[in-house]
C-alpha cells in the first residue's frame, strides 16, 4: 500500500529478486546490489515483479538509530522510549 513516513528517511538495499518501487510518482526497479533512498514525506510503495521472492534490507533513520541506542543497555525506560517514538511518528500501543 502506498504510504509516506512523517519523520524518517528510508534507504532500501536490494538483496534478491526485483521489486518495483513507485516513489514520488516514478517507477524504479530495485535489483540485488542496488540502493534507493526515500526522503521522509515522499509517497512510495512497492510490488514484486520477480518469479520468486524479492527481498531487501530497509534502514529507517534518524529514529531507528536513537531507538537502537535506547535498547542497547538492556530493557529501555518506557517513558523515554515512548517520547522517542512519538518524536519520529511512531505511535505506541498497549500490548
């Protein structure tokens, strides 16, 4: 489903197969070893055009790095985690 991220950018690295990306109204095929960068606020979506699975590695930033730092020391402080999540457009829900 097409979507955009309010507060973080996304970098996608193709691992296998070919995925068709629609980014800001432009079609881009992402093959293994290729990278595409999507700035926050840009609408995007994707489909698999391969005969088999298409896989990729997605890195979200800047929020992902800050979240990882909060979790690096063991169990994170729930209040700090929630504050950080909200700052980057992640909406926490009750378990």
